[in-house]
C-alpha cells in the first residue's frame, strides 16, 4: 500500500466521522432530542459515503499533486 492509499484511507475515515457527527447533530436539532450517535439508515449512509468518497478523492489527489 502506497503513501497515497494511506492518505486516502485516513482522509476518508476522518471525513466520514465528521459527516456522521454533523448528521447526528442535525437530527438532534430537528427533533429537539439530545445528541445521540446513530448510524443513519442504509440509503442516507450510502449518500454520505459517496459524498465523503468524492471529497476524499479530491483531497487525496491534491495532496499527491502537491507532494511531487
């Protein structure tokens, strides 16, 4: 596994964690319930993962380009 793969996996993990925190914060705000960490239903989780995957690809590509 190359350095770019490591950067991509770490970036995806950090971005996905942030996305899940934002998702749960939004659910708490809308429902008026206290913050509770939950994994979103399948369709919403897939949407989050695709968005995070796209952002990860852009970020990893920029890092690789700047590292040359």
